C-alpha cells in the first residue's frame, strides 16, 4: 500500500527555530490526523537539517536557493511540457518524485509577497512554482502577505497567488490586505507554531545545555535579539547593540536577572542569515554583570526554547517566533518588530499595545515601555490565559484543512 505523502517547503529544523516550530507542529499534528503520512522537506540547509532530523517519516531533500531556483524549477517545467520524460524525471530527481507523489505542497514561508521584501520575491515564486508545474495543490500555511502597492510585488502576487489552492492568513491585517487585493482562496487563521507539541522531556534535555538554576527562586527577564531588527535599526542611524547592552545593564543594576535567548541559531558559522548567535554573543560579551546575565549559547530545539522562554517572568521578543513561544507559554511580552506580522498576532490576544516599531527603539524608549509592561504584568498574563485556547484552536484548524487534501 502506498503511504500518503506531503511535501513541505519554507521551513527547516536548523537555523530559525520558528521555522522548526512550524515544521514540527505540522509533522505532529498532521501525523495525528493522517495515519502513516510521510513527509518530504525541500530544505535550504539539507546537511544541517539532516543532522537534526529525528523523525523517521521525514525525508530531507536538498533545495538550496540555487538548486530550487534553477534545477528543481527547470525539471518541473520539463515534467509539465514533456510527458514522455516524466518517468525518467521522477526516477532521477528526488524533488520531482516527492512533489508528484504528494497530495499537497505545504508552503511554510513566514512572510511572502510583501512590499519592502522584493529581494525575496524570486524565492517566494520559486518555492511554489514546481508544484504548480506538476499540478500538486499548494497550501500556504498561516503567513503574512501584503501589502501589494509595490509594482513588482503586486505583479508577482497577481500572477501567482490566485493559483494557490489555499492561503491561510496569519491575522486580521494580512487578511484585509488579501481581501482588498481580491483574493478568494483565503482562510483566516494564525501561526501553525501555536500548535507545537511538547513531550514533557524538554526540561531534562534542556538542563544539559543551560544552567536552569539561574531561574530558581527569582524572576528572570528574557530577551531574544534579532539580527534582522539590528540591521534595520542600524541602517536607520540607531545603535542596536548599544541599546540592548544599556537595557540589560540597567536591569542588572536594579538586581534583575536577564537571559539572552537566541531563537535563530546555526552552529559552527559566523554567517548571520537565520543566525542570531553572533549578535547575542556580542551583546553578552559587552554587558557588565555576567553573574546576573545568562547566555543560552547552544542550539536548542524549538521545544526546548519554548520551555526555556516559559521560565521567564517577562519577555522581550525581537524574533517573530520567539514572540509566538512566549505568548504560547503565557509570558507577558514586549515585541520589537519591523512588519505588520507582529501586531496582527498580538491583536489575537488584545495586546497590540505591546508592539514597538524598530524605528522607535532606543535605550530609553525600551526601558520606558518595559517598565509599563512590568506594572501591568498581571493584567497582560490574564489576557494571555483568556485567549490562548482559542488561538491554539485557530492554528490547528489548518491541520484539518491540509488533512482534507490528503484524504480526498
């Protein structure tokens, strides 16, 4: 008997642990709904992902940007226009074989077809085009899209988004952009990572990598810096590292403990794409009091990160999925972001006031907003507790939609 198969693109086990959370949520929740389902991941980091893969039903297929954009797309086009070659292409290309055997391609790109990110448009298109060529339905998991005012982005979105079978919007702002653009294939949802499952063994594995005694009998402020936000702040004339160091030093002077928790990590490289580790190391090395500052300098799993973040009393999130983890764990969170994607998720909890734009960031504004959050911590925690069940349920609705593609 042929087992059902799903191909996934846009997420990873390595690097950005938000992408890992989305991927692992899909594997677990779809596995619960589709007996025997097999997954193929078209991976930007095939070697790193293969090293971290603990799932027997997940195959890693190399799909670096060059391989995806040139090789896989070309072979998929040949598959479409030259039917006699199809048996050979399925035999010679793991990617083509996976796509043609899959009931659906899941695109887990967190933000696509977005004004201001035109340099990623080619990748956004290349991610879904092979499936369209071989006529495998494309399901865009909850993500931010739009706005569509830039002519290039508008053209690409008009050309390709209507061809997608289903687009799950990640919040009200994205949904409004999609509706105003005239898209009919949209479903309101929220981030799949809210459905990440924990096994209960995370604490034991986490204790081998992080000094958990740091969190005992005291409140800890967590912070997840982001190289993406750093680049935007510095490009606008700010000083991101200096602001973070000043903030941490002032908290330490007040006797407060701080945990620096990178949420996007690639070990063994100084490259900063999907890697906040070098930035976090620079911040940690610059703070004055290492007794009151913890640096989680290991590559943790998405589940371990969620448990670690859950130990914080208050959290400062510059990475989108660090925010998802803190909200999912009920931790009052201050967000420093660069897109509507942050605010629309906070809106689900009626907490959008706790989003700061990167263009307002400096040491003083951060401390002022943080102090306000501390003062209102109990009210914010109550709002999180109130809304979390509905948000998680909304996230898991897309698992039911995907399962329908497979069962049909």
